[in-house]
C-alpha cells in the first residue's frame, strides 16, 4: 500500500495532468458535427505527432551508431506524422472554406 | 527511486528549462484551442493552423533549450542537431508531398499511414530508452524495475507497436492490398496475445536490471507488432473507420507515455488529449452505426453467412439512360445518395454538374449523406465539398429520411450498405439496427452500380429487387457522363 501511495506522490503532477486532460479532450470535441469527423480525426492524428519531441530528445543524446540510426528514423517518422497530418487536414478544410467564400 | 526524484525536481532552476516549459504551456494551450476550433465548421481551418503552430513552437524550443540531467549531475543540451534537422527536413518534404498528392478518396489510408508513423516513433523511443533506464537502475543498485518510468516505457512500446502494425494493416486493407482474415480462432489468439503482453510487462518489471533483458524486450516488441496485425486483421468492411480512429487514440496514449517518461508536459497533454478525444470520436462513430465498440473489436461484423434467405433467384429491373434522363428532368425533387463507389470513380464533379443541370430545369436537387458514407465519417462531405457542392445542399440522414416521401427520384450512386433495408427489417443481418437512408420510401429509386456485387460489408441488398427500384449498371463516372449529355440533349 505504501508503495502505491509513494508512487502517487512521486507522479502526482503527471497524474493530475492526465486526468484533467482526459476530461478536457472529451469536453472539447463532444459537440462536433459529423461533417467534421474526418478532419477532426486527421487533426488529432497530427497532434499526437508531438511524440516527435521524444524522438528529438533521444536523438539529441544518442551515443552510438545504432541509437543514432534508430533516432534518425524516429525523428523522420515523427515528422511525417506531424507535417503529413497537418497538411492533409488543411487540404480537407480548405475545401470547406472555399465554399464559404464563393457564396 | 532517488534518481527520478532529482530528475523532475532540480531542473527547475535552469533558465533554459523555464523558457522551454513556458513554450510547452503555450503549445498545450494551442493544442487545446486548436482542437476546440477544429470542432466548428467556421473555425476549423484556423484551428488546425493553431495546433500546427503549437507543434512548431514545441519542436523548435526543444531543439534549442532542452537539457537533460546526466548521471554526473551536469546538464546537457541536445546534440546531433545537424542530424536532427536533416531528419526533420526529410520527414517534412516526404510528408508534405504525400499529403499534397494524395487523392481525396485515399484520405482514410493516408491518415492511417501517418498514424502508423507516429506509433512507430513512440515504439522506437521506448526501445531506445529501455537500455538507458536499465543502466541507470543498475548503477543505482536496484534489484527490480518496478518504477513509473518502466511502466511508461513498456506501455509506450506496446501501444506504439500495436498502433504501428495495426495502422499498416488498416492502410493495406483500405488500399485493397490486403484482404480480411475472418476466423473465430483469431478472437482467441488476440486474447492470448493481450494476456501475454500484459504478463510480460509485469514479468520484465520484476526482473533485475541487466543486459540480458534486452532479448526479452525484443520478444515483447515482436509480440506487440503481431498483436497489432491480428487485432486489425479480422475487422473489415464498414468497421474500418472505427479501427483507424481507435488506433489514432492509441498513438495518442503512446505519445503521452513518452511525456510521462520525460516529464514533458507538451507530450503529456497533447497525447492524452488525442487519446481521450479519439476515444470519444470512436464511440460516436460506433453510435452512428448502432454498434458497441466491443462488438467492433471482437468482430462479429462482415461477410460469412450474411446472405440470409435472399438467394439469387430474384430479378432486377434495369432502366435505360434515356428513360432515366426523362424521369429526372421532369421530377420536382431529386435526392442524390452518394457512397464510396462515387468517390472511387471520381464522379463527384459530374455529380455536381448533374445537380446544376437539373437545377437549371427547375428540379430541386439535394444530397442525402449517411454519417458513415465513404470510408470515414464525414468523408463524403469532404469529397463533395471538393467538387464545389454547396454546404446547404447536403442533408443529414434524419432530414433526408423525413423528406423521403416527397422525393420523386432518388439516385443512389455507388452506395450499398447505407441504403440496405435489411438493417431495419432483417434481425439476422449483420448490419441489423444500423440507421440507413430509407430510399425505398421515395417514389422512384435509380441505383447506379458497377455490377451486382455486394457492398463493402459483403451483404446482399434487397433494395435492388424492390418494385420501385431501377438499376443503371456501369462505371459511375462513365454512366454519369452519359446521363449528363443525355439530359442536355433533351
């Protein structure tokens, strides 16, 4: 039991952030119209590309050749996720906004 | 555990770190506002840009200001910056090109592919951090690895691996490179894999830190990848968007594990936000199909003994192009119900042309959009928007159904499962209970279809045999072209 409590105290800030973010995530998108489901999924897809920061950190401290190679690949993959995700989302949404201007 | 304590505590005093943390707070705010704006049609595009700005900020500041506390107590910034920038440039160029070139119809595959990249990235990070963590714990004289870091690394590896392998399979399926494997056996295999993975997490954590554990981690990775494959393999047909959305939220969770590991707030909030909103989105999609998430994952849907009762004995009635054009031109209200077939044939522009043509003859033309038409919810709206169809011409399913009785002609283009009456009147049908567009209530129905082949969910459709239904066979694009010129010549 004390191990569990110790674990909680040690990571309480992260646990707070996790719990609040869960509710925030649910709240933020709960009123989305179905038209926007695909762009929203795609946009969220780009946001989890934030994992690239982890890749940069690992790559930034890579000491040997193997970890250099893996880190290099990780950064490329993360960038693909971020850039590809945002650009694809923008392309989808561009079509909606084009419509609006013509009216 | 002392190392972790210092890991998160002492760094507060560095100025560089404070700047970095401020940038992460800004990035998190931009992510939240971006998601919020993405859920409203008017602000969606700027929302996406805000989130992208947050991401750029977080990446730039990480490269410039990130410091890691080393074992000897000193702080070290990011090395290998040249290589990092090179990787960023390569990734950006390839990602940009791929995203710009992909056809709107192939969008779901593309999202799945990018999602898989994120998952692989998360898994790679864990793979590289595991040996480091082991060394740290070994020098600290620990006899086991029961720490939060170990949980984060192992869960990140597992979820990232599943997400990567699963997304690749989903990509292959949507791109029609991979078929479905539907055997009840896979259900049990999946359960065994899941149990094994969780057991391995526990087992690895109880092991003493040492070099020989690396084999175990590779085995664990392999198992996670295998599970990703067998997880998605039996799921098919109309359930694909649900799976992509689910894998999307998985990657979010995997990313947040990295945030937990590094005490990195941007990764933590970004990852969890996507994890939770992705889960809600997945549930919303399931609701649109009137199914439970569990049902989708276990995979009762699709193929097999779906052809209940209605064997090939029945006959369909065809309609000629000229009859169709006359019927359409002298109608008052026409409803177009598009499906994925329209998108595959790239006929959305012709659809818009037909709409304008009929509109000039005083026919009121609208579109009835099923929430899961296409291969992702909202996919059809994106495709029609691409073809300049006005937003207000698009009717949601309920409105379309309410007006169905006053509709003279419904044109079903490349849609099948979303207009299948079996969903309402055949309890044994796999799509039973799924809300559908009740096109059979209209005065006439023209179904444009390539052949009598079954729809994406591989279920027989009785609509084709109904008395008010006429079939117009052929490639959607070619048929539309002929129909448009036929109406012009009237």
